[in-house]
C-alpha cells in the first residue's frame, strides 16, 4: 500500500514533492497547479489546506518498507 509522506527534497515544506511521489507525476506539475489555484480566488483555501497537510503528513524517512 502506498503511503503519503512529505518529501525531503523540499522547496517549502515538502508537501508538493510528497504529493507528486504519491501520484507518480513530476513535482513541477503539482507546484504549477498550486500556483494557479493560489492566483485564482481559491488562494486562502489553498494556504489553509497546505498548512494542514504540512502538520498532518509525516516527513519521509530512510526506513525501507519490509512488506514490499
């Protein structure tokens, strides 16, 4: 089972990098989407969601998952 983690290769807090790893897409795409939503009228909701994800999603570790 895939787990969502914040990336250690982070620009701000690793949320976009973690989401891109989870969904298997380039982190630049996630960051561009965040910027586009921020520019739109949804900016305040995006900031709130980003802060919540920063505190809820754990940062990735170097521990290898034994199940896989």
